[in-house]
C-alpha cells in the first residue's frame, strides 16, 4: 500500500477516535481501533493515550500476530490488539475493528442483557443481534478465546462487564456499527423505562430479514445464517421457532434444536436460505 494511502488511513483512525471520544463512548484512555492493510499488516491505536487527541504519528503498525512492525518512540500497540487479531483471523471479510465503552451498550453488558429484542427495522436489518461474549481479563487471551465462537455469526458483540466490539468491511462501517449499537441500546433502555418495548412479531422479522437478503449487505447476520433463534443471543421470531428440527434440512449437519445462532454453520446460499425459511414457516403452521 502506498505510503500516502497509509497516512490517510492513520488520519481517518484519528478522526474516528475523536468521534468516539466526543460521543462519550470512551473515557480517559479507553478503547482501541484497528484497520487491516493486508494479510500481514495492520494499523492500530496505541495504549495509554486518549482516543480523542491522537495524531497520525501515534498510530502503530503490527503483523497478524500482533508483533510491532513500526511504532514511534513512546508508543506501543494496545494490549487488547489480541481480540482484534482474532476477528481478522476468523473473519477474512473484515477490514476494521472498533472497541469502545458506549454508555448504554456497556450498561447492558454489565447487566448481562444482550441486545436481541427486535424493536426497530434499521437495527434488525443492519445491526442484527448483539450477543454477550463471556467475561475475560483485559489484555489476556481470555477475551479473544471467549469471543471466537460468536465471530462467524455476528457483526457486533457486547463484552461482559467490559464494553462493545464491532467490525465490518472498512473503518467507517465498523464505527457506524458501534454508533448503531449504542443508539439501539439507548432506545431499548428508554423504552423499558416507559413500560417495555413493543417487539416485532415473527412475520415482520422475516420480512425485514428478506429485505437484508435482497440488499446483499456485507457481513454476517441471522438473516443469512439460520432461522432458529435462541432466547439468549438472537432475535426470537416471536419465541416460537425453537421446535424446528434443522437435521432434516439439506446442507445442515448439526441438530440446532434449543440452541442459539452461535451453534449454527453459515448458510450463504440464497436458495438454501429460502428453503429453510419455507420449512420453518411450515413447521409453525404458517
């Protein structure tokens, strides 16, 4: 990659850092951002600095194992680069990862409540379900290890008692997912204060999933993976689809009964998804 392009990406990282800081998604030196240059080079924010006051010379370069390739004096990569690298390792479609502590999203993570209630079309279509990855000690391999099982099936997670992590095709898209996650979490919190949100029923959820499939949106999402929604980590189709036996469907090799989407292999074939949708609706008597 040309040096000018790399420098421009560093400036973009600094700009996103300012947005995260100014939107109260981090405090003090919290949070970290990374961007994939190629399979062996990644730019990332340094440890011990406020993300709201970075300049391009702050940004470090690491390899796929998190080893430093380039860093100016006084700067070293965030100790949490390990979880970024695990995302890139398991999701080759991802070009950027953003970690922050958004107020409402992190409150849900601390309370142990995943963001799975289908209450807004935009959230169902673009964000999808946001499960909670089990707690891990910061800077250790516990976080990436606990995160790994969610990576093939979701584009954002809450980190238990910690914060949130989002990823997408590029830096702006990864940041926008963080913004969407926090907006959805705030709306969900406030609607609970007003007596509880009114959720979409299973028919409307499937209509929204169909829109997502039609748009061919990038990333992973329950709309393009499986139709069995567990009560903990996925939109629940109105709570009535746990009885479908996915062993009978071609292309599936596991019994998904009673399990969440994190147990299901990806189904990228549109015809297969359509067939599964038909079978599930038939099993529900629709």
